[in-house]
């Protein structure tokens, strides 16, 4: 069980490094799509380095007029 935790931590660290190399943190504008893209990149971890380039588009409902 302990090694599984360390593997998960390593997986997320590699995902965080991939997001940093793609400059997702410096170009952060607080939009829903940017937050989702960073989250997906973190979750996909090492898969980012074998060609996976996850992105997300999301639309937040607007208030009625």
C-alpha cells in the first residue's frame, strides 16, 4: 500500500512538471478551461511525455437577462 502512495505522488509530480514546461502556470488567467486543462495535465502524469496533450473546453452558464 505504501508503494502505491509513492507511485501516485510521483505520477502527480511528473504531471505538474509537464504543466510547468507548457507554461500553464505563467499564463494562468483563472478561466474554467485553463483550470481544467491544468487538472487534466496533472492527472495524466507521464502520459504527457508520450504524446498525450490533454486540453479542456468548458462553458460556464451565464446568468439570464
